[in-house]
C-alpha cells in the first residue's frame, strides 16, 4: 500500500484557524477613543471580540464571555490536534469550528434584537455575519475532500 503524504493544505488551514479563530479574538481588537478597531480576517463576527458582548451600561454576562473565549481556545486546540493526523482531531475541529461560528452568529442576532435604537448599527451587524459561514464552508470543503480524508484514514489505521 502506497503511503499518502500529508497534504500541505492541512498545515496551511491549521495555521489559518489558529490565527483567525484562536489568536485574533484575544489580540485583534484595539480600543480607539469610544470605538474599537478590529484587526481581523473576518472568520468570526466582530473578530470574536468580547467587547461586542458589553451592554450599553458596560455590563456583560460572565457566562457569555466564558463560553465565547473557551470556544476560541478549543477551536485552536482542535486544529492543532487535527494537524497531528488523527481523524478524531479532524472531526473535533470541524465540530468546534461550526459551534464557534454558530455561537457568534447567535450573539450578533441577540445584539440585533436587544438594540436600544433599532436600525442604528443593523447593516454593520448583518454584514458581520455574512463572511464567517463562507470561511467555514471552505474549511469543511477542504477537510472533507477525498485525498485529505484518505490521509486521515491512513494515519488512523497506523495507530490501531
């Protein structure tokens, strides 16, 4: 049986995921006067920044922050696990990334519903939820391609 070499795309996508889903939510926001400047790839709405979670009075739910940050950490960790060639890592990465993007879309929808002045930032918020599913579709497409799945199956067969 011919050994399948690790596709370079796996490493490229893992680096992209670790940076976009794992690092940018922590380091991609710069406070600027009364606004925030987002340095982002657009993989998560508002760069996955917890600053979007703050209410008009400056209050925020600890549970929302905890879940949001843990999803970002687990997204990066599962991508690193997927880079090792284990099929379980690939499954967990795809699942956690989908949960992460879905969570942030839910948070933006929640923010849209709870706006003090309806229509104020509606267009900006709706635009924020357009790009993340596109990135997610490309990640799913790549990690479910036949040659990538064959590589992961080969690696899993070697372990057992």
